[in-house]
């Protein structure tokens, strides 16, 4: 699922209020870290991660890799922090209601 800029902006606003729960250190992205992030995404839908100074990855590299491994969408990368989002498949468990995607034509709709 590709996020629109409006949805990405909505998720960035939500991410401002949450704490960092995943920390990537010198060991990089391990199986345990992927499991921790996957469990957190399942429970919360959106997570904030931080790459420590002693890590061998940049925040962008870590975001892309962890996003791929957890099947989540990157929302934002700023400095050493990044945010990932994965929508719940079960509609009754969803905590975040995204703005509708709308058309991607770039032209305003006529009424």
C-alpha cells in the first residue's frame, strides 16, 4: 500500500506524540529486532525507531531495511529517527483511520 502525501502528513502528526520504542545499535538489524518491531506494529500500527551513534547503518538505510522485513511503509526519516506504519488487516482492530486516498491524477475534482 503506497501512502499519499496527505496520509503521510497525518501519520507524521501522530508520530510526534509517540515515544521511540525500537533502538538499533551496533549489532544492526537482527532477527530479535525484526520480531520486536513486527510485534509493535501489530499492536500499535505506527512505531518510532532510533539508530544509535555506534550503529553501522544510517537512519534511511535502517528504515528501508526494517520496513522491507516487517512489510511496513516508511513515513518519515529525520536525523537518527524514523517512523514506520503498517495498517491492521482486521478492520475492527485498527487504531488509526487514514484519510481517504482519493485520485492520484493531480487534477482537482469537479463538482
